[in-house]
C-alpha cells in the first residue's frame, strides 16, 4: 500500500507543471527579468523559485489530475497561452522605448548602420539597442519588475486553471496594448521627428536656392551630429516619460485593476 504522503506526489507534480507553464510563459517575456541577454539558466531558476513560492498557496485552487491525456494537454496549453498573454502585455510596454529608439535612428540618420539584435531582428539600430538596454536597467533599478509578478499571482483568481479562456476580451486587451505601445513610442520620438522634418524642409529650400551644391551630401554629417546632440539633451526627459508611462501601464495589468 502506498503511504499517504507518497500518494499525493502525482497531484503535486501536476500542479507544479501547471504553475510552471503559466509562470514560465510570463517570465520569458517580462521586461528586465526576461530579456534575451539574461542567461536561460537564470530565467529558469526564477520560474522554478516562483513555482515553489506559489505552489503551497495555489494548490488548493488548482484542478485535480485528469485521467484523459487530451484533457491534460488542454490544461497545459491553456496555461501556456495565459502565461504568454500576461508576459506579452508587459513586454509591449517596454517595446515602446525600443521603438522610440528605432524612430530616433531613422530621424537622426543612423538607420543604415545595422546591428543584429535578438529581440528586434536584423533591422535594429544602435539607438534602438541602447534604448532596449536602458529599459531593462530602469525596470530592474526602479522595482517595476514587481507589479507584473503580482499580476501573475493574481491572475489565478482572474483566470483560474481549467476555466474557459475569454478569447474576445484577451484579444481586445492585446490590441489595445499594441496601440498604446506604438502611440507612446511616437510621443517619445516626436521632438526628433519634428526636428528632422524641419531640417529636411530647410535643406530642400537650400537646394532650390543653390542647385549646384550637393546639399544632402554636405548636410548628412551635420544632421547626424545635430541629431545625436538633440537626443542627448532629450534623453532624460524621454526616459522619465517612459518610466512614468510604464509605471502607470503596469498598474493596469489584469488582476491589478
């Protein structure tokens, strides 16, 4: 006869796997903690630590071990989708700063020197990479990694494992998050966009007044230098606005409202 303490091991292992699927999907996309530069072993250790922390608290709410393999697969897939959904909502907020860096590079004239980035792909730029690293540093330095972890723990009351997944509302939340991220990126890069438009307008007028002068070839180094100086002046303001928007957005994550 199997002792009582050993008979509960299959159910405990099943609950741990359910927690790991949702937590792992979220941790993989979290800003700061889930960056591609963070070693996979550290992210795995963080996910396992969260599982050990939440398992005693959430185990009574989790479903029992299903007998059918199809039901087991359904539960695991649903938990993975929920975890990726929560992580994506937080990642979109961080991507706004990286997108602002991409726009800034285009306006300054640094869009041609390409640099490989595991997150943004081969078309990333130096400023986009810089802003991505700054986003991770600010998230870890300001403690903004805590609200997503709290939202993850509260998500088990909002979306209990085994329950139906509200596809309509979740898709609407993701669409709104994408729109908010793009809007924030455009607002952060708006001064550089305005300066670039005015600069190109001035160059166009100068080209009409002096058609024999290679205006754009002469003005390109000046454009890059002036753009970098303007970016350096605006960088504290841009980071402050993004940090405030990030803090406000994280407080409105599902489960924290």
